[in-house]
């Protein structure tokens, strides 16, 4: 059984935990510049969407879908996206990773922990970043795929954010035949939206935390780490 081989798992959020800055908008721009630069002329349509999100007229998942549709189009070839995702991953590792994250990942790997990235960002580019960082598994927001193997600007399943992230971790563990009671799990995150996973983990780490998470960590006794330079 897989569960019998795994004793410890280290789960990492990605944006602003491992990375210094968020990655979604930068990836869209990176991809558009290489696939269809003219689509960046549509960028002025983005601020009204952000206002609609702040006013709660649309949710976070719909915001992501609409941004992808505007900047990359309704659908994009998988091979094309894979190519730009690889170059984006190289840029991310060179410019946008906390030095402390590199060290923590190396220590968890050396300790024999299974490395899992669990992020709300899209798998279409997260996988390339996770692969270059040496992660074993990725739990991320998925895109629908068309019959012609084109990536559609719609989310397949749940946006891996908030309580949905914990549900997706549970589904991943079930698919891997991992018994929760047979493993020790540590989780790293920068944001209070990940409180459900932090509560559930055996070891909770508030990393590069904003004020709300710092207060919550102090109340719950979670470790507070700063991976900034």
C-alpha cells in the first residue's frame, strides 16, 4: 500500500509562500506576449473585473476564468501552453522564489518527506514550477480540456482555495491510498484563507504571513516563519 511507504508529508502553498509575488497575472502576460501579443490590448478590461470581484458581484473562480479568457482567449493549445509554462517556470525560479523556500524544501526533501504543492493557481503552469523545485505531487486548480486537447478558460471542478483546498487534499490522499492516521503532515502558507488546512495539519507554519494570519497563528499556536531575504 502507498500509505505504508509514506510517513511524513510536507504540503506547500505557492503564491507568496514559496514565491515572492503572485504568479497568475504574470503568467497570463508571459503567455500572451509569446502566443498572441495583440491580446494585451484587451488588458483595460481587467480593472472592471477586479472591481466586480471586490464588490462580490463575481467570485474568485469566475474572476480567474474571465481574466484567462481576456488575455489568452477562450481556449489555447496544450502544447503551446506547456512551452510557455516551461519558460515561465525558469523565470520564476530565477526571479521569484524566496531563498528561505529553497532551503525549507531542501530540508524537507532531505528528511524524506513527500513534497506536495497545493495552490489555487492553475496546474497548466504550476506543474512546471513544481517539477523544477523537485515536488513529488501537485494539487491545483484545473482547466477544462476540449476534445481537441485545447485548454479552455473554465475551471474543471473546484478553485483550489479556502475550504476547497482541504477538500482537494482529501481527494488527492484518497486517490493515493494514503491513510490520514498513518502520516504526519506539515503545511506552509502565507494566507488566512488556508486556515482550514492549517487547522487540519499536524504542524502548521504561517510563512511570510500578513497581519490577519499572524494574529490567527498567535491565537492557535502555529509557528511563524519569515522566508524573506
